[in-house]
C-alpha cells in the first residue's frame, strides 16, 4: 500500500512540476502565490487545456469527547490530536472546446483512529459534454448533486469546515460525498440549475424497528436531486460541482437558491402490527448567499449565508455523526445518545436552519495586498421529530489569509449538544461539549 501511495504522489508531483515548467515558458496567468498556474494550453486560442490542482488541510485539535468514548480501548474525556482532514490531487483535461474529463484522488480523515495504512482513494472520475451555456451533461463518479448550496461542500469555507448538515448522508448512501450519477447543468440568463440522477450506495443499513426509521437493506432506488439559483449581480462559475463559501470581496454575488432530493423507499420501520413500512427520503431546501466587497483598496468584505431545510426520512430518524472522529467505540454503560467521540445530531426528520456571517478585515500589508484576518461565526438549529430538545450547534473562528484563500490558518471553536433519554424516554440535551481546531490549508493550482 505504501508503494501505491508513493507512486500516486510521484506521478502527481511529476505532472504538476511539468505543467509548472510549461506555464513558466508560456507566461500563463498567476495564482495567489504569484506563480504561473499549473495549466498547459493545447492550442494557441487557449480553449483546450490540461490542468492540475489540489489542496491539503491539516488539523490540530483539542476535543471534549462524548460520555463513555473509548480511544485505543481506554475511556477518556478529552483528546488532542493531529489529522489530515483532506488531501486532494485533481486533473482536468479539456481536449476539445466541448468535452472535459475530470479525475481526482485523495485522502480523507486520517487520524489516530486510522488503524491501517490510509489508502489514496479514487474520488472523482467523470466526463462532461457542453452543448452550450444553457445545457451541459455529464456522467461518472462525482459530487454533482442538488438540494442546497453546500450539499457538495463549499469550495472555500468561512469557518474551519463545511456545515455538518450539508453532507448528512455521508458514508450512508454515498462514498466520501460521491455517487455514480448522470447530470445536466447550465445557465439560462441569471438562472443557474443542476439536475442529477444517481445510484446511491448501501454502506449503512439496519433491520426495521418500531416507529424508528433506518436505512433499508433492500436494493436502493435512484437518488433524484436538483438545485436552482437566481443570481442577481455577478454570475458564479459552474464548471465544478462546488459552490464558493466566500469570495473574500473579489466578486459581488447575491444568489437565491432552492433544491430537492428524493429517494423512493430509502428507509423502513415497523408499525404497531410489526408490519414493515417503507419510507421515502424527501428533502427540500431554500438558501440565500451574499458576498460583497466593502472597500476593495483596503481588502474589506462581507459575506453571509442563510439556509432552511425540511427533511423527511420517516418516523423519528436522527443521524449522529462526527468529522474525523477519533473514537469509534463507546462504553455503553456511560454513553449518551450521541455515541462515541464527537458525534452529534446533524440531520433527521424535521427542520434544520443554518446561518453564517463573516468577512475580511483590512490588509496588514497594503503594498502587497496580502495578510488579512477573516473572522466568521455560524449557528445551526435543528428541530427534529426524534429529539425533544432542539439541537443547537454554534461556531466562531478567525482565519489568517496569507496568500488569499490559497494559504490560510484558521482557529475555530465549536460547541455541540449531548443528548440523553429523560425519565419518559424523550431525547433531551443533558450536556454540551467543546471542540477547538487549528487548521492550515494550502492550495496548488
């Protein structure tokens, strides 16, 4: 496995260096570091190309663990750890003006809980044909999907990571937020759209229980999703499935979006007669994204995002999940409903609301237009049928942008709820836990 990973990295490094050398000779456009981009144009008109990009996110974290969490067989209340949140290497090949092929690999959530050698995984492999600006169609394994702006994860984040509700089915009906799918996308004037039909995975399933929906063990049906947004000011690039979480004042964007996701008979439960009842997964969302410069000369900007989502998975369904979880086992005699590590309720039958705001402060180095702070805060409130108390999770943090969004250091504090059953069997908040993350991210392109 080590040899395979090393070979992948050598190949990626070789092609990146090669593309960089070619760009230097051809005087290509510059990235945030002032270096030529890793794009090699295949014709004089610069309409055909091959490009390389990627990024690495490294976390240093202090985490208060959920009750009863076991790490390496020992019950502990807190832990400090290092992890590779994401490593990505991407190639985009455009041999003609109409056709694009994308290949991406990487590592995800490499931490103390990773007991085996982490595998460099194939993440994306898809092809797309662009008929015109109104419609393009693609197929393969990718993150193209609908529902909300951040369902695929944002391209740039205001805080340390994407909001947890955004990928609430991660690892259940997908693989690292990827599915095998076909999609159509395009822009009709100010209207941007995407429609996706995917084959969901069945990574997590359970036997039906009374009045409690769980993902079914039967063969999954198609995953239908879509997202539509109206762009009032500047248009956003739709060449990739990812939406930007912030432009740091580089663009003025106001986008009103709405989306859906539907999977027939995705879940099941038992009724009072012990009869198995199938449940559809039905989700609807509306959101609003605003990003604008305040003073371009000083580098100041403001960004805000608001989202409301209704999910119906069946009776009392709640998904507990934690990002880069350092604990996978729990002492059941001391445990909460959250389970091990940093699990918390991220999605379920009911309504979820999310709000984040932030912006950039003036440049420290005005002459070079770099080094600036980007404070941000968010709150997520979930009113779920399976929880008696509402789930409130909040974050606050600040990033130091050293070379724009391509090299940044982020400090973040997050507080999450812990749930336990009360004396009448209802899920109440019994405690709250903190997480503190220091993240460094570097991009190459």
